[in-house]
């Protein structure tokens, strides 16, 4: 028989809850993992009051992140990232456009650093022409960025 326990989270735990929330978990999970890792404590009145401030600060931080992601989505929605690459006669590139290239150009355009793990390409960009990339900015906020790859001018010849 599994016994249950109520615990107060001291840190956000993925798929369980956020700082300051009182959640119900299996007694063994609380005793063997949450308490020793410092992720939860007993939900006494004093502890709940103490973590109420942290919970409010955490909620404000989440709202701030969401607003920032929405602003960034609006900035990126109208952008077309343009890259110039050398190409073969059949429009295949000598070197592909990498996710790092996309992240660097976004940083230059809007002044925000985006982690490479947030950029998703359906296929690698190895040909000239239009392409798209999906960027997950925050939770369910994402934007599809248009990418144009043009042939590099052969001025050095």
C-alpha cells in the first residue's frame, strides 16, 4: 500500500510543481528523494508563509519571461534571415547553413541570444532558395522564421 504525503516545494520540480506550492506525492518519493535533495520541506504554516514570497517572485519571473518571448516573437515574425553561400551548379551549397549561423544572425538583428536547442529545422539547409526554421521561445510560444539562401558573388575571380 502506497502512503501519500503533502510537501512544500522549495524549488521548481519538472512535472510536479513550482516553488512554494504544496503538492501531494508518494511518501517514499518525498522521504527518499525530495527531502534529501532539498527540493521540498514539511508544509507547516511557518514554511508556507516563508515560501509565499518566493512563489510570488517566481510567478513574476515567469510572467516576465513570457512577455519577453512574446515581444521577441513579434520582432522575428517579420524578419527574413539572408545568407550568402557558394553553391554548385545544381544549387547545392558547398557548406550548409548551420543552426549556429541562424542563432548568430538573430542575435545581430534583435540583440537577443537564443539557445541552439530552441531552433528546429525540418531538413538541413543545403540548397539555395527559401527555407524555414521554427524557434521555440518559451513553453508554447514559437515563431517560424523565413530564411533565404542566395549564391555568393564570385568577385574574387
